[in-house]
């Protein structure tokens, strides 16, 4: 496969991540560096197949259960898809309640991913020579690390607010076409305030930042961030300071680059701008902007669902060519043999009709947050400034972007608690009818959307494209690699029997897939190592 | 000290996420205070790849004594009974499940998928999914009706979509502290201590149920969800209103109808057109009665209740 085949070894990583299913990664290594990569999803459950011919509202029950990690995001898409198909009216309280549900789910996900999945790798023997290593082991060892225990345990608190709205997290279905099921009272709002406050005091400020949120929020540029780091020992030794400094020490700003093109659907429709939801008016109604960004040309562009294509050339489906999700049939093929030259994944290759493969996730959201927009829309230029000054994407920047969102999402949650008008309506009963709908959002880990077609009072077609589909997909018919496949190129491998570096790249996408690596000798095919990366 | 291994099949990780919300004990407390040695978990374990496979093989051979095997997600048999649509460490997951179950003192199925098949097993069940010892109401499942773990107990089923973290942690603590002998299971292998009472037990809408005052549409501040919105609280076994969710609430308290997710039939009616969030009725009488109530009794009772409902029951009660 490579000109220098004599030196190339193949490393198979199986499994690689969780929720859409198990992801395996195969990499080719030449002189200690990854030169080629394939990602393949290894679990098929067939939610699109299950939903066909069911009640139009079946997606509200089924799709949150496609992913126990991003259930609020799936529910939000399922509800908005029906809203657009049925032409409902959604009261402002309901828009706020849906947004709050999503916000607290993502706020939960941030420390849970950071400590539970990401920082564990910093305790790997690979980094024993780092001056930060002893401290990393003390803080981040699974279950017993000082920060691990606090961070993982406190991550359960934000979703208590979800339970106040929907009864439980995960897997409530409280968002329905026409609004929400709940009608929160004053005590629900005051409890939610108290939970946020507890989370701020006991994690965000004390452990994560080492300063007040207000001080951190003053930071607008990379220079200001670096000045903040040096300003006080409390900043430098906070979990954020520790993450930044150790990541640089172990070189995580040098690889994991990827295609350098990004997508976000935008999310959080404004409570007064999307009460008559339509597919066409969505992008101009969301607080967090939709769009694409091309790092090479430093240019932004719009993003609408009509640009979406799924390419099944290398996927285990009997569908030839590229399709818009409305035109898909989801026909799995029985024989799912892994063939890197042919079909090798349950994931489809998602593409933008003009811009090809795009990376989804917090980094995409943060870059596009730096673009100009309408006055009511959120703007934040810090990560875009870092991207421009640090030579593009990397493991460090991708994970920083995720963590940087904590204060932004927290403030939006606070705003919602102020905006609820408790005596106004929460639900307007809609009239069911046939039609096509589209619901989109940003899950913690990136762009998510649902397409629904209702015909004769039942689901004729239901399609989901998740952030994991964008990021973990295989090559398209033209040979272009999927985003993680591309991001793995150039990854240095110090110990091919324990290639933790591949894990860093995959986990920086928070891909919701349990990953492990099978390492093969490129000549003999002998398996050298096998490990999990998420 | 007890060795615990947790694997996932056709799963969404929702039970893992729910488990991480646990308090008293928290997931970390289980390890540090109760001596639970988590051999491996797909989202939490430190070991990777070859080391994981080695752990599984040592559990099967007996070199590592396996005390508790927790399985989340369905056992996938597609295509054509081979299980190749869910491979793990290069082998169908269903084969790992069989070998590990035989080697374990206790086997715990967590969540609807692992207990009864859940959503993936809904018609047309494209992944040919089963629960560990049941498929919906039918006993058998992947391990067979006669399966018993080394302790002598069959698969302990902790259903729910997802299971409440306490239902899981309390069973694990019972095993770790030598109280497993007190566990009694019902006909669907659910621990009776959790699943004898009803979802309705402790529901804040019970007075409205008694007077047949209905929540006629979502977003209202009164009424019972059973009469119009399809709530299955009166015929579902769970402690959702005794042991609250995320410390604060439950679906029915928040205004969401119970979907019956701790019962083997979930999702009910296969979510066929017209069945979602709507009470199924014949001539105005619910098709599914509260457990143990007959149709004639129901009609008499509700007619009398409605006739004597006090005025306050028709007014908002969960007010700002």
C-alpha cells in the first residue's frame, strides 16, 4: 500500500469508542510515524430500520436511546424534526426548557469526558519522564485520583436539572412537538440555580480554573491566556493549567491535525425567533451560529441540511453512490468482512456536497463562534485566535475547545433560568399530519441531526447523522479519508505495543466509541498489540 | 473484595451513564470503600487491547476469580445467528458472554437491552437481539432458560431504560458484603426488593388518579397521566417514585407518562402508529387496566370517583 512497504507496519486498534458502537482503527506505521489509517465501526443496531412504519412520535422514545450519552441532543432533534414536519407552534418557555436540557447534558459531559476518558492517558508510562508525571498520577488515576474522583462524581450534578424538567437523565422524552411535557415551578428554578452554583464553586472555579469565572472570561486571545497562566500559581496548577502545560510538555500540540475543515449545525434556537419552526428558518434563529470553516483559506461558509451527502462506497450497506439522507434506504449487507480496499465500516462517509469531509465537535463550534453574526448570536474569538497562531488543529486545541465551553454553556443556562416566565404556556397541542421534517443540534461531541418523512400517519423514512458519523466515517468513493483517519496521519508512535498516541487522537474527538488498537506487523500480519482508546 | 467485569453489547451506554450518577455509594466509593475491583469497563478501564483480552481469558480459565459479570446491551446474533455484527476483540460478543457467564459467581443484566432485548429487539429486530435470559416475556434468551451462575442464581435482571444507579449499586454492595443470600427474584428475575411495588407507588399524582382527574395535554399543572397520555405507572413494577431519579424527581412527577420500561414488553405496542403517548382504549375504557383491576370494577370505581371529585382536584395544584 505504500512505496516504502519494507518498513511499514500495520497496527489494528480494536475497539476504539462507544455509543454508535465499537470503533476499530487500523494504522500503518513507517519509522515510528502513522502514514495511513482506517476507522471502522463494529456494531450495527439498525435504529433507522426499527423506526420505519412506526408512530411518527416513535423517534422521541427510540432516538434518545441510540446514545445514552447524548440523549437530550437526540431528543431535541427528534422533537424539532416533528415540529418542522407538522408545522407546530412552540412556546418560548418550551424552547428555553429544551435548550436548558441540552446545556446541562453537555455541562455534565465535559468533566466526565475530561477525567473519565481523556486524562487517564496522561498517567501512561509513556510519559514517566515528564516533570508533570507524578502529579498526573496523583490527580488522574482512575477511581482513586484526587481530581478524577471529584470530577467524575460531580459530573452527575448538572443533569439533576434535567431531571427537574424531564424526570430523569438519561433517557427522558420530555421534549415533544409543540413544546415540552413539564411545567416547572419556582422551586424547580431555585433548585436549578443552587445546583449550578454548587457545580461552579466545587468544580469550575476551585478545581478547573483556580480563579473566578469572571476572571477567566476576560481572556480573549492566546496571549491573554498565556498571561493568565503565568499570573498566579493557582492558575498554573489548576486542572486547566495542568492540562495545558503537560500537554505541551508531551507534545500534544504537534499532531492530530486532520483535514482542517469544520462543520457545526449551530444550536440553541432563540426563544423568540423559532416559535414557528421551519427547516429553512433554523440557521438564522440559533444563538450558537451554524456554518463551516476552512482553516487553509481562513474562510467561513453557511451550512444547511441540503449540503449533506452520505457515501456508502466503503460501508456495509448495499447502496451505491452518494445520497442525501432523505433519499437513503439503509440496506445493511450481511457479510461484514473488514476489507480496507473495499467495505470496512457500519459508519457511512458523511460529506458536504461541495467541501467534502468535515470535522464536527467543540473545536468546530468554537472556530465558527469567532465568525461574525447577528447581534443576538453568541460570539467568542479565543479558540479561533489560538487556531490561527498555533498552526491549526491539534489534540491540545481540540480538547481545550471542549473544556473552554464550560463557562459559555453555564452562562447560557443561567440566562435561561432568568428568562422562564413560569405562568406562561409550555405546550401547544399540534395537529398531526404528513410531511418532511429536519431537526438539528450540537451534541456535546458535535453536529447531530435527524431527518423524518411521515407518510400515511407513520414513519416512511428516519435518518440520523451523528457527530460520530461525521468524524469516525470511512473513506468516500473518491478516496478522501474520514476526519479521524486524516487526523491520525503523522502521529508519532513511541511504543507500538502500547500506542497511546493513537488513543489521544481518537479521544480528542470524544467520539463515543470504545476504541482499541490491534497492532500488526506489516510484513507477517502478526498481531503485535491490541488496546482500547476511549 | 470482589472482582467485577462490565461489558457492553448492543448498547447505548445509557446504563453506564446512569451508573456514574450514583451517590451513596458513588462509582468511586464502590472501588475505594467496598473493595470492588473493577477488572475492566469499556469506558472507564485503564487496560487496553491485548491486556483486556488477557483479562477476559483469565476470567474464563479461572486464573482470575470472576465474582460479578455485568452485561449492558443486547446480545446480537445477526447475521443469521453468527453474531458477527457485534465483534469484540475479534470475536462475536455473544461468544464472550457465554464463556464469561459460565465462569462467574453472579451474572447481572443491567438495563432493558440486556434483560429482555429492549429497543434493539423491537420489530423487525434487525440485529437479531436477545436479552441474556429472556427475549421480551419468553424465558430462554441467549444463555438459555436453565442457566445458573456459579452461585446458583440465574441472571439477576435489573431492567429499566436505563436502570437507576441505586438499583445497580445496592445489588453490587449486597454481593460485596455477603448479603447476596437475601436476594429474592421475581418471575422475570428482578430483585423483589425493588420491583414488587409499582411506579405509581409514591407518585405525586395519586390523588388525581383516585378522583379520575386527567392531565388532558402536556404542560398542565394538575391531573393524572394515566387516563389520556398513556402512563403505565399503575401496571409497571419499579420504585421510580420511591427511589427518586438524579436525587430529585421521576418522569411522572415531571409530567412525562411512564413508558413501562421495567417490564419485558417495553417498548409497548412496538410503538405502532397511534400508540405513543396516548392511552389505548376500547369504548372509552383503557385496554390495559391497573394491575389486578377488572373492567367492570374499573368502570364502577371511576364513575363513583369522578362523581365525588372535590373541586380543588380540577384546579391547578403544582403551582408557581
